[in-house]
């Protein structure tokens, strides 16, 4: 079932500046960030003082093989790319993904997880 989002003007690009890359910054988000969880994923959120969000996708220990990790990462990036225009800015985000369950295997499921986590964290802007 395809994910249908409303028509929005602007870029859906997911550029390098939106990636959280440094290990020290990722550890800080894990250590000091607010934690929000749902089945299959946990979101860590920390204000960054920038005019944009930065995000990192990471996986729990024992998360299958490289092929499944890469697929889960691609799904997470695509879901974030389609939802990022709905979010407030100025946060570092780390999405910790747990081993896939049967009900969280596709883009629609990952988008639903992210929508839930972002809403629960208070990151979504009013439309």
C-alpha cells in the first residue's frame, strides 16, 4: 500500500548537512537526549542550536546481516525525507531500529513509526 502525503512545496532532498555523523555527537544524543519508543524503534532527541535537523539511523546489536541493515536504513531515510517538512527545526535525532518484525517491514510501516515517534516527541508542526 503506497504512502500518500499531501502536496507540499519545497525540497524533499536529504542532504549531507542533515546527516549526524560524528561519533561524539551521536553519543551525546544517546546520553543527554530525550527517549521516545515504540515497537521496533526508539528515537533519541536533543536540541542542537542549528537551523536544521540532523539525523542518524543506527541499529541494535544482533540486527541481522548487512543486507537487512542497509534495507532498514534506506527505508528509514526515505520515510524521514517524506516527513521532514512537518517537523520543527533545530534537533539532533538518532533513530535506533530493532530487528525487523513482520509488521514493520515496509515503507508504510516505517513512516507510521516515525510519524508516531515525532508526534510523541512533540516535533511535528501544526499544518
